[in-house]
C-alpha cells in the first residue's frame, strides 16, 4: 500500500474558525488555491496535494503534524463529517 497524507479535520476546522474562514470561497482565497481544489479536498474526493499542504502550513504557520498525518492506504483517512 502507498502512504497517503490525511487531514486532521478537528485541527483544520479549529484553524478555520480562528481565522474567521466560514466559506469554501474564503478558504480558497486565503490559501491562494482554486475553489475546486479546496472543494475536492474538503469533500474527501482528493487527498491534499503538495500545493494544498504548503499553503496550509505557510498561511496558518503551523507544523505539518498539527494538521496532517500519514497513513498506509487512503482508506485509513478519516472522512470529514
């Protein structure tokens, strides 16, 4: 199995709340990413890619392990509720 990077949704949601980012449009603009990319990650249709990860780490100034974790196989990733 290939390793996959998964989002720690509780920590990610807390960051969004702290920064007042309530819409996907606002998240995309803040991270300087396309809204379709943000939608696919938030909907669980796509694992976060390097641009998404880099944008989150840089804009929120957090360490990787606070927001992301690595699992063997995509099925191990928590689905966003």
